[in-house]
C-alpha cells in the first residue's frame, strides 16, 4: 500500500499582505455604508455590500492562513484547509442577504427616483478607487492562487468605483437621478451571479464531488495503462478546499509481483500522478486472487 503526502507551503498566503488589505477594506466598508446613507445613493450601498464580501473573504483568508500552518491532528486529519469552505459558504450567505436588501431599496426608486448627493458620490468614489487600488497593489506582489483571485476582486471594486465616479460627475450637470438605482441594480445583479456560481461550486466541494471530471478520466486511463495493472476500482477524487485535491484508488494486479517489480510499479505510479500536484494520494495494490476488503 502506498501513501503519499505533498504539502506545498508556497500556497500559504503571507499574513502581512492579507492583513493590510483586510484592514483597508473593512474600514472603508464602514465608511461606505455611512456615506451611502448620507448621500442617499443606492449605488454606493450596493458597492458597500460588494466590499463587505471582499472584507469577509480577506478576513477569513487571513485567519485561515494562520490556521493552515497548524499541523494535522487526530481531530483534523487532513489539517485545516477544509475550513476555507465554511468561510466561503458564510461569505456567500452574507452577500446574498446584502444584495437582496439593496434590491429592495433600489428597485422602487426606478419609479420614484431620488437625487443623490453627487458631490458626496464623487468624493467617496475617489477614496474608493484609492483604497481598493492600493489594496490590489499590495496583493499583486503575491504569487499564490488565492492572492491572485482576491486581487481580481479588488480590481473589480476599482472599476465599480470608476463607474460611481462617472455617474456622480454626470449628475453634477444633468438631473437624471434614475442613474443611481440603475447602477446599483447592475452592481447587485453582477454580485449575485458571481456569488451563486461560487456557492454552487462550494456546495459541490462540501459533498465531495469530483473537482474536474476530465482529470478524473485522465488519471483512470493513465493508471490502467501501467504495466502489471489489470483493473482499478474505488477511484475517489475530491478536493479539500478547491485547490488541494485528494485521490485514493485500488489497483488490481495481473499477477503476484516480487518486491523489486512492486517497487518499480510504485515509482511508475508516482510518475503518472506527479503532473496533477495532488496533496494526498493513497494507492492500494491488490493481488489478482485477493478480495477487496472495501467490498
């Protein structure tokens, strides 16, 4: 039986970059909610909800970065990576609730638009572009997948504030208050589409669905092509957190192998699985006349 662990510590996100990005986003999110009420702008409130989601993501990533460094134990035998799914689920629920609240506020204004304070919108937009731009710049120095994903979210915020800035400037010159609810509804629908897609992906990981069916088939085909392998079963391919994957499989041998041939086969198995960068792999070698104990 072979058991392999491949812990890639390069995936740990540096706490100083996450800490700065979280602090900036969280403080500015509070300012946004206050500013949204003071300027009577549903567009700013919608962006505040978006920033709240980013703040939650950054805060959870910051905490999980610290937890992720703890070693696996008898309670969490794979370590703490899977807690990231719980964080993603909480984040999605908060964003869905916030988006629903923004829509309840914004949709009635389509029929009864209220003029927001354009000067306040412009001032908040300039601060928003600065804060989110700086946070994105700090995270752009990171090399990990999570840092790049969060960085894209922050860049989306920058573009969102550019849109608020443009609307604010337009409202200085023309009396089109309906632009504010239209912008807020557009923001909110964009958020909801992304949140629901991520929520579905998170739920699939919760129920241990295969992260990629194509990879599943490729692994199965590659293992069956190995010498001395007659068949395979109990091939399970699932993910800890969407990034680190786990694979277990039983390989039925064509014959009873001597020690040297078995060692050579195990090395070939390692070579076949290496391109997939799996975090944990467990491979059971079964002799042709051996009954599978998992049946």
